């Protein structure tokens, strides 16, 4: 039975779902001129009402533990349970952020060691864990680029180069940091076009944002050349390390010549996405840029760990406290569980899985870029374009087979993009099943295209009218009542 | 083999054969040899037993103290139910709801969350969350300066200094000038607002309760801003909005804050959850995700992310903000909190914080070492002047397992004798009496 109630719709006057201690302390009133005259319209429900409601609501979601989740650019790997248990330990979860340093040394150890391991893995000098997510990391990384140029009195560098294949957050982050973003075209294989790059490099360029392997899963072979060109022009290189899987233990952005990067702990380092956060987007920098890191910085001293804020060059504070440290704890537990003895296998197996799917499906789906990919790749829709079945239709049909579809219509440089990322935690059986289903959909598209176009059939709701939602926004329960 | 990686030798062989390469390393042959790294200096893998032992030893190096401090992180009660529900894998392990047909769970709780935030703040529309209260305030500044096409904004000196810092950091790199409005007897000076406002200023940022815990009176602020079309931005503790006048009733255009106060554990400062709500007029200028109602093909009610033409994945450099992942699971957290506490519970719990805070306030003032700093109403946090050595007091309190009040000198040397206490519904009379006894023993 489909559960379609909102919590407000099961509210019954007089019910309650909480208990509070009795108190003998005298009641005082809020002064009249500051007092709210009415009562906020929150629901009135019992504890079991709440538990059943959200349990039933949860059934309408698809999570990693239900089935395959090859969502490109998102690294939907298994989220280990032990990490959650460690992050919930009361000796960590119960700490106030302003507690004296000698009462939080265990927590600061987690912060320091996490940043140290990330530095080692990525070949940069120091990381801050203060950024809350990937996009926040980009914003902070770009602030560092700006602060660096300003500290040298170089005020004319107003541009950030962003490839056309980049994630949307890259150009948006450039804007919120007061930069103008300049797009460079990609080659047919998605790599940076060196001639195009040279033509935009001058002394107004503050830096470039790249990801390697790039968004279509291809390793940027000319990366050392690119780094040289950008550095010669006086710019800095920013690495969008949201998805680091294929490099782990193989190659390090720092060694490639990158000056700054962020990592999404909620991707490569297995922390759960939570339906869209909380994430964590640590930012790493070369030694020369360490003084610019946001405050506070966790330092290791002979007296234990300290929190330090006052370097002259710091970009300032970017989070109220030290970021989503509870998320970093899970990544720390993950890194220790993987260890140096297994870390390279993450790169190997995620890359193996991606290439295996690519080779298995390229007769049915259009492969715009041949050759070995890294941890992910894109198809440009179905190979047979005569059926009229689009990427969206394929994605919706996949929903009927208890699999999460790949990322669709990103990157924008591939028109009918289907971006597949099968993480290392997936078995050959799971992957073979996906291949089988994808082939079946391709066949169905030829034989019965309308069937595919009408999908999904087995989900709790059918295809949605997204235009209606935007035309007449109903964004809260009260709007529904006045419908 | 590792427990998180299932491939057997035979699996790998079969897969490599399909790809047509000899060995796994062949998949990495294009990486320049000079880049291939030797061995990483990180520890060897731990078993689950070893990992638990390691965390247990780290846990021993932490001592959670009983807080009598707030300053942006408040020790409110967390009902057990919440943790159990948010850790259901359907919520915990899902991505952003980009495929709405299999993400109705996430979308529905976002809708409920938005509805509840609107109920508390009185605003028309809420987004699906921001990172924290400080970054939400900075985003509100971007929104206001964008709407007003201005490069100047006012911020009250009574806003929590960390929030001020974050706002100023965000502003600095976008060449926005942040002008401080001085305080007058612990409150934002309306006269200064009037003096500093002009048509080139995008608006004003205030906080309620403010850095001293004072519940400010904003009578006259809206008019002063309206005169120059300035936007009114208020950072407000949402847990107090069953008692206090809503941001909407003060005429606020953008309400923001940290919803950590809705039962989210202290967790050394994160994850918490920023909220943002605005008027219908400004809805399309708001950053972040918004969930709306629609219908499916069969006419069934359903939820979907809407007005996405504001966001980075569509608008790229022209987007309202760069925010992508937010604090979604925490939105679920506070939604369940608000559902459990309901219409009466938020009020009753915070009435208790209020009454207990006033009890402690009066008890401390009975001591010769404390006197009032301001004669202003407060809610659960209050500031006193003390003749005690603040660091020594807090050291002694720590030895007894308490986190003492916030020394205001942390932010401003000139306020060396001011300390700010916070009390929630979790602080019992017995705890407060014991706390006062320790302080009484100091001189
Ligand atoms: C390549 C890339 N860059 C940046 C981001 C932004 O990360 P976040 O959502 O954590 O802000 C993402 C994730 O969506 C990504 O895939």
C-alpha cells in the first residue's frame, strides 16, 4: 500500500511525542512586546506515529543497501556501518566546540590525522577539514587563489579558466569568489585543448580548475605540460578532487603540479550522502599556500594538538566551527580500515568495473570516446538513434529493475550523456545484472519504444510533471491547504 | 581481498579478458611514469577489532563537559527516536533526489522541513538547508547584494563574532563592503542604522538572540530600511520561535540561522544545519534546493525539486549560489525533532530553558563576584560582569566536569570582565545549584 500522508495530515489535537522532566523552578514570562501571539503550526503526534510515519516515508527511497547505484561523478560506494558507530561514540558526539583543548585531544587527533593522510594521498602539504562540501571547498580554494595573488600585489588576475566539461559548481564557485570564469573547449576525447588553453593564458588569469581524470573519465595525459603553461603564465592550478577513486595509490594531484584541491569525503572516502549531505570537502594546498588556509587550523605541537587561527595571511573563517567533523570521523575510520595495503585496489577495481561495463555495452550504447577510461565513462545515449528513445527514457526504465540509473545529462558536452560509475565495492554478479538489464532496455527500445518511453511502471509514483511544480510553486503544507 | 571489495581472482581475469587487456596495471598505462607514486605513508589496514580499540583509546582522550556555554552550539535534548530513523539506509545512503520517482522519501521530508521552518519563522518559503548558520548568513548577504545590485551591507556588532567573520570572509573576495553598526547597551543601535543606511546599501544583518543572549527589540528597523529599499536579514535561533515574535512579523526579508538548536548533538561543531527562508517575492533569488509539489502521470500527488533554474547545475556561472550538497540528513533530523516536540513541545522545552536560565542568572547575581552587564531581556543565554579571574574560574569548573561560560574576551579584549552563560532544558536545578556552589567557592 502506498503511503501518501504528510506528517501534518496525521496530526491529532492533544497528542504528543515528547517528555520533559518536571521542574520546581518558577515560570517567567517573555516580555509582551517580544512575544509571539500565536502558536507555530507544528503537528501533534505520538512517538509511534512519528516512527511509523518516517519509516513509511523511508520506503519511498532507494539507497545503496537496496541495490546498484552507478551514479556517475557521485561515487556511490558502500557506506560502512562501523564508521557510523565510531562517529556516534558519545565521547566524540558530546563535545562542545569551545571545550578546552586538553579535553578534546582525541577529536583533534582525528582531525589532524585525517588531514595528514589526505595530504599524503594527494601529494599536497596540508589540508583543512573546515569546508562543508565540495562546492564549499571550491569556494575556499578560490579564495586562497585570490588571497595569494593579492598578497603579491597582483590585483589584475580576475579570471578563472574552467573547461566546458566541468561540474556546474566550478563556474558558480568562480562567481561567488568574485572571479570571471572563462570557458575553454575540450578535445573530442574530453581532454583540455592545449592550443585553446594557450590562447587564453595571460596575466589576467588567476588560475584554472581541472579534474583529472576529467569528467568523461579520461586521464589528462598532458597534465604536466598544462601545469607548466599555467604556472609560467603566473596562474595557479585548482584540482576538483570530488571523485578521487581512480588515482588512489597511483598518482597524486600534488605531483601533477596542482596547487590546491578539494576532496569529497562523501564520495571517495565512503561517508554517506544522506540524501544530499552532510558532506565534507577538505581543501589541500602546497606548502607555499599553507599560510592562507582558513582558520582555525589544527596543529600538532609538543604539548599535543592545538587550534590556531592567527596567521597574517589566512583567508579568514569560512565555517562557524571546524566543519562537519562528524563526517570526517567516518572517513578517518574508513582510511584506517582500508590502509595502505588496500588503497590501490580501490583505483584498480573501480577502473576495472568501469571498463568492463563500457566494453560490454558499447554495441548497444553510443560510446563517444574509445579507449581505456578510469573509474567512470559516458555513453551518448542509445546507439540506435532511430527509436526516439532518449537517455531520460532509459534512466526511467532502469527504475523498474531496482537499480539506480547512472547520472544523466551531465557533463553538458555530451548531449545524451549517461555517466556510469560502478564503484569498487560492487561484485561482478551485480555488474553483470546491470549489463543484462541495460541490454534488455536497448532491445526493448527497438522493439517497443513506447514501453520504454512510458517508464517507470514499478515505482511508487510515475513520471512527474516537473513544469507544473515550477509554474505554480507549492513549497509548504500551508500552500497545499489553500489550494 | 578486503571486506569492502568483492572481486575474486577469477572475476578479475574474466573482466580483463572482456576488456582485452592482460593485467590490471594495463588500465593505468597512460599515466606518465614520472607520476606513479611509490608507497603511501599511511597506516596498514586495521580489522574491526583493532579499529574499535583505536577509537576507544582516542575516546579516552576526550572528556565531554556539561556545558554552561552556548555561543552558537547548544546542549538541547535529542530524543532517541531521531538517530534510529535517520540512520535507516533509505535516508542515510541515498544521493540528492535527482530521480524523483525513487526519492519521494527524501523529497517528502524536505517538503515537511520547509513547511515547519516556515511555520516557525512565519516566512513564505524555505530552502532545503544550508551548511551552517554562519554560511547561511553569508549567503543571505550575497542574495541581498545581488537583489539590490549593491556592494555594501550593514551588520550589527551584536551578531555572534564568528558569524560576522564568516560574512566578512565571504564578502572580502567578492568586493563587498561590510559596515559594522555599533551596539548601544547590548543592542543594535537603531540610530546608527538610520545614519548608515542609504540607497547604496543592500540591507542590514542582525541576530536574535544576540551574542550576549539578549532578545533584541527591532521596533522601527523595518521602516528605517524601507526608506532606502534595504533588505532586512535576521539570524534567529529557530527553537525560540514558539515564544518570540517571528522574523516575518518584524518585517524580515531573509531569515537564516542554525537549526542545531532543534536537538542536534554538539559533535564538536558539526554537522549542524543552516536554514534560510524568505518571502515569495524573493523566492527566485534564494540559493539552494527547493522542493515543491506536483503530480505524476496518474494525477497522484508527488514531490520534486523545483525552480532549479536558480542552481549551479543549470545556470553555472550565473547561478544564485554555488551550493550543491547541503545538510539534507540534518534537515530530516530537525524535521523529526519538530514532529516529536510538536505544537506544544518546542514551547515547553524552551520555556524550561528560559526559566532555568533565569534561575541561574538570579543565583549568580546573589554572589558578590557577579553583577548585571545589561538590563535587557534574555532567553536562555545571558551575560554578566564578573570580578573573578575568568580563566581560573573556567579551569576549576572544568575539573568538576563543567564547561564554564563564554569569556567575551575570546572575541574582544576590551570585554575582559564579561562572561556569557547558556542554559538549556537539560540543566537541572541540582546541576545548577552544584555549579553555583563551585563558583561561590571562588574569589
Ligand atoms: C566533479 C564534482 N565537483 C564538485 C562537486 C560538488 O560537490 P558537493 O556536492 O559536495 O558540493 C561534485 C558533486 O556533485 C562533483 O561531482
